[in-house]
C-alpha cells in the first residue's frame, strides 16, 4: 500500500476545471435544444397540410434526438471531471 502525502492526495481529488467547463457547455447547448426542438415540432404539426411538413418534422426530430444525446454526454463529461477521469 502506497501512502500519499497530503498535497498529492489533494491534487488527486481535485476537479478538472477544463473538463468541467466542457461538460457545462454541452449542458447549455442541451438546454437550448430542449426549447428549440418542441417549437420546431409544434410548427410542423401546426402546418400538416403544407409542403414543408416532412422536412420541418424531420429537423425537429433530429433536434430532439440531439438534445437527448448531448444531455447524456454532458452529464457524463461533468461526472468524469468530478472523478478525475482523463481521456
């Protein structure tokens, strides 16, 4: 068993701020997409008889899927920053 000095123990337990800010940036983008995707989907369903229904609907679905994916990835990056996992 290897004993660490107190300064080594503190450095091993610190949060990596660059990774934390990267994760928070992903979460901020997620919040923006969480508001944008329902608006786009609402506009698509409001204009179902319009010729651009399918393209707008597909864009709304892609935005919603992207919001969910970035949300999970952002949470993963923040947790990795707290527990000091480097890539």
